[in-house]
């Protein structure tokens, strides 16, 4: 394997690890605290998606077979996960900005649910990224 591919794979894996760690922390903390993790989540997600696209471009140019379908499923799950995280954090920020009394936060329970759904999608993406080689 060419050295540039190993470098891209390493960067892809490291950013994915950071993204999943930040997502796990956001899913297990209060929504107000999870807002601080948004830059880490989105930044890591951008790196993961860009390096994944580079890897696809360099390593999967021969066609679209079963293993590429598995990879595409994982990539789609990751893109949906980052969209959910962005939407959930935007709604949380908007709710907090309009809340006058900080004890009134029932709608923020959906923020935790959204983070957990995105974490499940990231788990699907990881399984797909690991399993594609064996398809």
C-alpha cells in the first residue's frame, strides 16, 4: 500500500476516534454541556468525511461491487449522523437562547435522544468500515 494511503487511513481513523469519543461524551452529558463538544464533533466529522472521500477516490476506482456498497452504507450513516448532531445542537442552542428560566428545559431531552441516535449511526458506520474487507 502506498505511504500516502497509509497516512490518509491513519488520519481517517484518528479523526473517527475523536468524533466517536466526543459523540459518546455528548450523549452521556447534559445538553448544555454537549454544546461545548459541537466544534470537536463537526471538525472531526469533516476530517473523517474528506479523508474517506480521498480514500474512496484512490482505492476504489475499479467499480462498485459488494464491498463498495457496504462502504457506501457506512458513509451514508456517518453523513446522516453528522447532520443529526448539527440539527440537534442547533435546536438546543436556540432553545437555551429563548429560555428565560433555566429550570425549564424539558425539550432538551430530545437533544440527548438525537445524540444517541447519531451514536448508533456511527456504530453502524464503524461496523461497515471494518466489514467491507470481508465482503
